[in-house]
């Protein structure tokens, strides 16, 4: 991947946020106003609902058309979000939720207890139902309750829903973190102040 400190500074100055820009082609591509397999990455993103370790906006192809204002055309966009265990712990501390969430290599592990007494311990997968994030148990232990019953339970997470044009493409797990990839529709945006806010609105209304 190709990097340029000068381009990082230009984009960071415009977005008013430190970013790292990379792309698959050579240094001549930006001079032609196009980037192949482009990525704009943000680290330590604080949102109103969940702190994020890293957010990367990727595109199969991005082209800038000069003008007043200039136009950004993006093909094959996706967003990759990295969430760490510390981010999850800080988020759970803000809500009175009856469970703890552990980021494990095999998936998300949920534990609940009452007065120190364990009630349930189960592994879940993350789904999206009508735009809302949902935890669905895949393997569980419930105070002697038959394991198959756990498939009927699901927990909606207190985070904003996704927009209609955003789809959860994949979820990857690793010890202490997990990676979410979202696919978006192709789009065009004017390169004017507020661009980052408009891009955010494409992910969640």
C-alpha cells in the first residue's frame, strides 16, 4: 500500500481529525484524482454511544472530480470497525445491563449474575435485525434450562440502528477485540465542510 505524509496532512486538515490515507496504486494516482483500493483510517474514535479503537473507510475505487465544489465518487465502499475489550468495558459501564460481555477468539461471550450468583453463560453471534444490533446465543448454560431453548433468546444492544443502505458484511473475532465490516452502496458527495458528518449519516440515520 502507498502512503504520503503530505496527503495525510491535507485530508486531516480538511476533516479536522487525524487520519492515515493509503491506496494500492503509485504516487501518480492522486495527481490524476483517483485512488484504487483506497483506505482512510481513524484511530481512537469517540462516539456518543461506543468508543472505537479504529475505523477505516475503504473503497474499491475513489475519484475526485475538480470543480466548485469538487465531487467525490466512491465505488465499492465499506467500513471496517475495530472494537477492543477496553472499549466494550467502558461502554457497558454506562448502562445498567444485566450481563458482562467478553471478546473471545470463538465469539462474544456473555455472562450474567445476580448478587454474585451466576445465572447464565453463553456464546453469541452478532446479527442485525431491521437495522438494530442483536446478540443471538449459539451455545448456552441456563440454570439447567435445556440448551436448545437458548436459541429463542436474543438481546438488542443499546446502540443506534444502521441506515437502510448499510449491511453487516462480516464479523471476525480475536482475543480482546473484534472486527466489524459494513458494506455500503456506491455514492457521490460534494467535498465541502461537513463531509465527515454526511458520510457518518450514510451508516446510521
